[in-house]
C-alpha cells in the first residue's frame, strides 16, 4: 500500500466534482439522438475538423503524456524528443497520402481496406489483432490514471480502475463517437493548461528560479536531447525517431482504429488533412512541455526531499510515473491542485472513451457481429452492449498492468506487437488491390509471432520504436513469398 498524500481541500474536491459531473453531462447531452451505427461510430460525419484534431491529440497523448512523459525526463533526459520528430514527419505523410484513400468509400475502419482487397478472412484477422493489442495498450493507459487516486485516497488499484472506466462508460455508452470527440476537445484544453501551470510554477519552488534550474539540469546532462549514433537498442537516437517512430506513426494515425476512427469521422478529405496537420504542429511543443516538467521536478527534488517516497514494483525498480502525481498532491496550491488532478482525469477519460469506441466499432462492423439485414435499432443496441464488454476487458488488463516499470514503454511496446502486421496489411491492400487471403493472413501471423519473440527474447537489443518497421517488413516479405509459392504451384 502506498503512503497517502495530505488531505485534499474542500475547494479542490469541489473543482474535481464539478468537472466530473460537467464532462459526463456534456457527453450525454452532445451524444443524444443516436439512431444508426453511422451516428454512433462516425458521428454522422458532421464533426468540424478542429474538434476532431483536438480529440486526436487528446487520445494519443492521454495520461501517458501527463504522467509518463515527465517520468521519462525525471529518470533520464530529453532524448525522447527525437522520437517526437518522427511523429511529426509521419503525420504529414499521412495527411498527404492516406486521407484521400479513406474517403473513396464509406468505411468504419482501415481494416475494411484489407477486407476489400483480400476477403473476409484477412479482414477479420486484422480486426482480431487490433482488438487484442489495442486492449492491452489501452489497459496500461487506464492503470496509469489510477496513480493519483491511490495517493489521494490510499485506495487499492482496483477500485480506482473501476471508477475511471465506469465514468467514461456513461457518456461513451450513450453518445458514441460524437460524445467522445467533443469531450476530448474540452479535456485537451484542460490537461495542456495543467502542464503549462506546472512549467511556470515549479521554478518558483527552486533556488535560483528558472535560470538556476536550467543550470543544474544542464550540468547533470538532463537537457541532452540529440543522439546521432544509430542503434536498434536503447537509448533513443535520431534515426530511431525519424525512421522507427516515423513508421510507427503511419500505424498509430493511419491504421490504428483509435485515431483513424476520428479521421474517418471528418466531413471531407480537406478536413481530415487539416486535423492531421494540426496534430503534427502541436505534438512536438506539447511533448517538450511535459518533458521539461519532468526535468524541473528532478531539480526540485535534488534540493528538497520528495514528500512521498517513489514506490518500487515487485522487481525492485522505481516507478517514476508516480513523480508528477506526488508533486501535484503535496505541493500544488489549493484550488490549482484540483485543476491539475482534473488534467489527469481529463487525459484518462479521453483515453478510456476513445478506446471503448474504437474497440466496439471494430467488433461490430469489422468482425461482422452486426448482420447487414439487421435494423438500425438492433445494430445500435449491439454497439452499446459491446462497449460495455470492452469496458470490462479494460478493467482486467489495467489491473494486470500494475507491475510495469514505465507505462510509456509498456504501452508502446504492446502496440508494436501488431502494428507492423496491420500496417503491412493495409499497404498491401493499397498496392495489390486484389489477391488471395491466405498469404496476407500468414504474413500478419508470422509478423505477430516474430514481434513477440523480439519483445520477450531480444527486448534489450531492439527498442520499441523499431517494432513497427520490423513487423511491417516481415509482413511484406512473408506475404510476397507466399504469393509467389501459390503462383508457382498454380503454374
């Protein structure tokens, strides 16, 4: 059990309760009038691009950014910013190349492109891969959100998980993607405001202020950000960012339903492009903001003892993800403490609601749980029931994630298990157009098995930013070899 933080003031509790009640009411009100799966999963394709853009950034950053990114800088330096450079490049490529392909036909996920090219078996294989890995990664995101509640209330992790998933389920169940996007947009503003406050407030607690903090950080190598040496293993380097993370973003924003669903909900190709370009412009300064918060926290706790000891997992590793929540609960001013906690809750609920909507969409529309001849009301009811099911799955996975050392590395490495296979499948669907299903199924399956072997057998030799590129290459090679084999056998 963790040491409890000092009691939360009534003002901070009031801020938290007003936010929770307000955001749930907003989501339920905005999501009223859902009649079809098109409304529920695509928002009727009536959402403005800027709201979609805010929602994408809120979804991709989540509590991992608010808590996990400061923890990375606290335990290391600014090297992660090299990965973010690849994020920017990948988004721009997608805006130019991928978005027009989404709007040729009305589809509910990128996996429909695989189905159109290679048949129902390949379509369902891709959907299942996303559901498994998407659930694992989303569960890690849910867990990290529970850290403040554990500190605030001295709660065990399970009740905290139940609370967050339950609150997010309320408006996602009722309002679908439309409710998710609009609440995400509001929550994006809240957690960025929390990060900005921390950036300007923490230096007031440090001897020498901002300049003193930067001098100390620079002397200890905490501001180092560039590593031009090419390696597959950690630490982060520029090539890992440009190549590895660039390809990784082709998956996360072009193929992963978590983000692709929002692009598909845009009104036009131009709106989809605007949303992704906005994300490219925002992601680097936002990640730098939270990295600098981690650096400032490190300087602060070199001068003063940390109020609550950072806990260790069962392997004896410090869980630095607790650092920023510890600061918020023990040293933030009254009133502002509530706003900072609201920032975490906003990021968390954005992650949960987005995952629920994406998982439900793929289950109903890609796995074919909704029969074509079924009525709209039946499909909508089924969609809501699957949302509840995936809520339960996220609770299970989040509880199992409590031993991870770094939530950022855990979440991204889990995504990387299937990201290459799915990206390879979509690339083949766009280039081959039509073909047999068996080779692509074999390619994606071999890629998944290879990435599992790399993650658990070579995890010290190959870092997660390379996973997508490696997995995609394996998928392409195996599929082409299988196609050649079938072609030779026929001849």
